[in-house]
C-alpha cells in the first residue's frame, strides 16, 4: 500500500512540474527537477511519463528529434483536485525544491537577446543560446529601427532552437 501511495505521489509530482512550466519539457528536464527527491530515478520518471501519457494526462510531441511533454486539460483538472489531498507542509516542500531546480535548469540553458543602440534609429541585436557557461551560438544582426529590433528579439525567443538547428545543419553540410 505504501509503495502504491508513493507511485501516486510521484505521478502527481510529474504533473505538477509540467503544470508549473510555461513550455513543454523533455524527460531529461523533468529528471533535473526531480534530482533532490529521494527514491525517484530517471527510469521511474520514464515509467511515470508513459503511464500519464496513456491516461491522457500529458501529451507528447517530437520537436527537433527530442520528445517533449506537456500537461493536458485533463491533467490540469486532475492535478487541481489531487493537490488538495497533499498536506500543506509537503506541498510547500515540493514547491521549494521545484523552484530551486527551476533556477538551476534556467541557468543551464538560456535563450535571450540584447538590443544595443548604434545611432538614433539604428540598432544591433545580439541573439544567443547558452548551455550552462558554454555559448552555443551568438549572432549579432543589424536592425534599421526599434520596431525591427524588437521583432528580431521576439522571433529569436520563439524560434531560436529551430534557427540554431537549421544553421548547424547548413554549416556542417559537406559540399560536393
């Protein structure tokens, strides 16, 4: 009975992690969130994700050869009902651990831009992706006005991974 209750709690934990994130997560990212929880292994997380997917609590999408998971409407409704069953102290500790790991994950991988003025209506936009301390890509683009600079920044934030993958593919392709 105790083992069944632990499995139930851990599945709720996976749902909660997916619910608190604004974007879909990979298994590796979910595992990073769970690093500080005792008795949860990577393989456990894989099993929980499969069970939650079969029950239509989460959905799976393939993006750039990585499987990503996000909570479904059914998962959100179920989670909101089940969270009431978790004692306040435990929920507080769960939130504390997840928030700590969220900061760690965000610093491990970041996509951002910096807009730098050149002259009155000319700007440079530095677009980058960092993985920890390693800079994977940094592209600086000229923008003729502030609106164009903002569009570059916004589009980079939405499409950075796709742009990076395409650049890498194009730049590593062997010419005949």
